[in-house]
C-alpha cells in the first residue's frame, strides 16, 4: 500500500483545462446528465462558485479520474460550504480516488477560512471523513426532509456549527 494519505491519487484544484474532463467524469459516473449540468451551472454562478474549492484527483498517468467540489450555502444567514456532487470514473471507482478528493477539500476549505461543510450522501461513506448527522448532532436542518443519517455536517475548525436551516445555491433547485 502507498504510504501517501491520498494513495496513488493526486488531488488538486481544477484548472480551466480540466473542465471537459470534469464533465466527462460526471456523465460517466451518473446515469443522467443532471450532475454534469449542475457542475457547469455552479461554475457559471459567481456567488455559489468558490474558486480553488473544485478538486480533481489525477490518476498516476496524469488524467483526472475523480471530481468533487464545495459551493456556497448558508446555515440560516451564516455561510457554509456544500459538498456536491462527487464522482469517479467507473473504471476507477472503489480505489480511493473519491476519498482523495473528499479528504483534500476540507483541508482546502479550512485554509480558505470556511467553518462548516455539509453533504447529502451515502450514510455508509461520508462518516469516514468525519461527517456526522447534521440535524441530530448540530441542529442544522436540511431544506427538505432528508434522512438524518444522510444529511451530514463537518466542522472544519472544531467549533460548534451554527444552528439553522440550510439554503443551497439556486442551481441545485432545492427549495
Ligand atoms: C461514490 C463515489 C464518489 C465514491 O468514490 P470511490 O473512489 O469509488 O470510493 P473510494 O475508493 O474512495 O472508497 C471506497 C468505499 O466507498 C464505498 N462506496 C463506493 N460507492 C458507494 C456508494 N454508491 N454508496 C456507498 N458506499 C460506496 C465502497 O463500498 C468502499 O467502502 P469500503 O472502504 O468500506 O470498502 C464513486 O463511487 C462514484 O462516483 N459513484 C457514482 C456516483 C455517486 O454515487 N456519487 C455520490 C453522490 S454525489
């Protein structure tokens, strides 16, 4: 096993040159184009898009195999970041690429001064990165009645996050 915390994968911020590859990753990982379109819509939305917080993980040959990003959301009136969507090329899934980007993003967000990250995701996957149930643990309510074990929060600075209801960027279409 590699001793590097990211294994063989090299997480890094996306560049303009990565945009087509990022789209291909989402189109391949999901059954529909919804997530690929969502990423493009978020990229066109300056209040939502957080430069430097959209990450790819390169395979050893230098091609991006995974992508995930954090965009602006709010807990009540307090800024936070939402992790979504995350995708890995099918041929590279379950080999640590997703973990590499998902581990790298909170570190980058912390460095950028962000304090709270949220994710709606697989209950068996995200807790390994430190995410805990947002509503029952912190009083952070989802914008819709999502299951407690699927709507998760991560304090990036070890402070107790703000309480309130989460508002996602408009591109998510969540009211
Ligand atoms: C979910 C996803 C991002 C995980 O990335 P990955 O690189 O495949 O996963 P990793 O190699 O980092 O981690 C492997 C672990 O993730 C788990 N995992 C992978 N896909 C999963 C899924 N859909 N649901 C739950 N757990 C999953 C594996 O079972 C494995 O668990 P283990 O370590 O206990 O054996 C990736 O598989 C993917 O793109 N899936 C399709 C799109 C998707 O569902 N995206 C997430 C919603 S935004």
